[in-house]
């Protein structure tokens, strides 16, 4: 979507015009027919409301859409503005219109408000039509540009920041949407190398042989059933003070999860291409931070494997030795994400000694049973970090809900022959998964685990996404960096 800022519209250039309307405050310069039509349609500018009408201007028929953004004092004002921008684009993306004029003249909107509306619009316009060879004309996107009229002078600068975030979200959605025969550990790395070239991100890659030499038996145990070798992808963005310890983001990157020997049911298994959503979010967040030149030191680590039931696959009952030296009895090979994460968490601590660690993973179905598709689960050993992430979630729209942790849950992980099992009972499954990961956090490093299993994919459209990959996590991590590292 091409975005440009104009002081005023060129004469006779507008066919489709959008106005953002505060609740109970219709624009005074609207034609009476539009004002009356909106009134008769019970449009009052409430958040989420949309009204369309046609008027003649300078001898030309103009299509005018009004999008409600609610009361200026509303707590969810930013979300309402994003939703309004998204609603307009969703309505006209395949309408045959190619250009939209977003007229904010006299609306009293800040530069941040305008950028928010554009962010919603761009996020909602994202499509992945790479594999479509046949498509009806009325299903093809036509809207390709938005001209913003009458925005504050600094709106374009604010949009440049949000555009970086939008590109990060788009990259995550791309990675999550691609099928597993296209995105696997090696090609995930290649896709990141290509997209991040020239951004200032330093990439490092550990192959399976290097990981074996280090002793990453937990991660490699998951990978050994597949012909696709595992990888550890490391992305460095050092835009903060020299020598300052980085924050580490760690992502689960199971590019396809059959469950291994503990194989999943066939129905719905195709969804497991997005079991790398945590790694996808980390990659997208790193891209966003680099594109907007974030003043922070951040390291992103993605543990990349494919979990397959091959002849060399690990079996239930096998014991693996993690990079930390702790041994794990593998009771269920479908509880594989924590095996990948534990080695990645140990590695990043040894290599970078980060100030904080946040891991993201589509880890448990239990989190969906608890929170449905409304929140991701938050688990942490540090109240300050948990509060900062929760605040970032509320501000960005990537919402989190904190769960308890404690030694009472540890007994479920006791093994008769190893240091621990990789899974507990069917009760409190998301919590015991977090308890497992906490055993690999060293020196009381502030750490948080985000179980995003219910949030990376949507079966129906949302406010700023269509069906499919949501890009969850990118905006959350970006906001967390803004609020806690850049201040």
C-alpha cells in the first residue's frame, strides 16, 4: 500500500474519500445529504461504525465513507482509530477503486492518531496470494494507495516509525503463512537473510553439526526424525549504548509439527505449519526494530526444527541431555517445543548474558482451552518484567494474561530416571510447560514465557487482519522495547 501526505487534494482527483469521525461530532463541512443520511442510518461516530454515501462535487460523483473512532477520551482510543482505518480498507480493498483519500482536515487528530489509522489500514490490506493461479476479478485487490490530506506536519515522520512495524508484521505473516514444503529450518534462515540484508542486523547461524558439538541434545532430539536439519538462527540489533547488555527474544521455530512418534490426529494437522509462530514473531520484531533504527540492544534467537516421525525419530522414553547438562526423559514427543526452547535459552545466556529474556512459543493447546483466541498466556519469574509486557500488550493490542507459577507444579515433572520429564499430567499443562522452561533460566535472570498458541492464526477476520496469520507478537515486542529500553 503506497502512502503519501498532501496538504490539499488536487481538483477533481478524488473518487473515494474517507473521513474519521469522533462520536457525536459530525464534520461541519459535510454536505447536508451526507449528514442526514448518516443520521438516518444511526451513524453517530461510535467506534466501529461505518457509513457510505455519494455526493456530487465539482460535477463529479464522489464516494464518501465515514468511519467512527469513538470518544476522544475513550480508554481504547488508539485501538478504535486503527480499527477505523482497517475497516475502510477492508471494505474497499477489492471494490475496483484504486486510490483512497483519507481527509483528516479539521478532525483534531494528532500525528500519532493519523499514523495509527494508517497502520490499521496497511495491516488489514495484507494478502498472501502467491499460490493463487485463478481468481475472480471481483476478488482481486485493487486498492493500492492512500493519500492523506490535512494531517499534522509531523504525521509523515510518525508514519515512518509505524510503517517499520507494519513491515515487521507483514514479514511474520509471510513466514507463518508459507507451507512447510517452502518454509523449513534452512529456508527460514534464507528468507531472513534475504529480507534483513542491508538493515544493520547481524545474522549468525549454527548448523546441526555445530549444535551437536556444543551439546544441544534437547533441540537436536526433536530434529533427528526429519531429513531437514535443524538450525539456530541468531539476529543481533545493537542500536543502543555500546557495552549495554541486550534483551533477548527467543522463538520456538517448529516449521512443521506432526507430533513425532506421538503423532497428532490427521484432522487439522495442516495447521501445524504455523507451529513456528514464535520464531516468526521474533524475526518480524527484529526487522521492525532495525527498520525504525531502535535505540536498543536486542538479540533474537530462533530454534528451528521440523518434528517428523522418521525412522531416526526420538521415541517416548528416550533420555536426552540438554545444553545446560540437565537430562530430560521424553514422555511425549509432541511436547517438543520446550525441548527446542530450553537449549536456545541456555545458549543465549552463555553467549550474551542478556539483561532479560522473553520467549514466544505456540507451546500448548491448554492455553487455548484457558484463554480461547483472545489473549496469549504470560508466565514470568519477575513481576516488573511481567507488568511491562502486560502494559505493552494492552498498548499494542497483542494482549497478555498472566498465569501463576510455583514449586507446587514441579512435582508433575519428576522423572524416575532423569532430572525431569518433558510433560506433566493433563492438568495445568501450560503452567507445567512454563515450569519446565524456568529450570533453564540461570542466575535469576528476569524471564518471561509467552504461550501464543491461540493467537498466531485466525479462522475469521479480526480488526486488523484477514483470516490466517495475524502477526501476533511483533507489535508487542516493539512496544516493549519502546517503553522499557528507549523510554
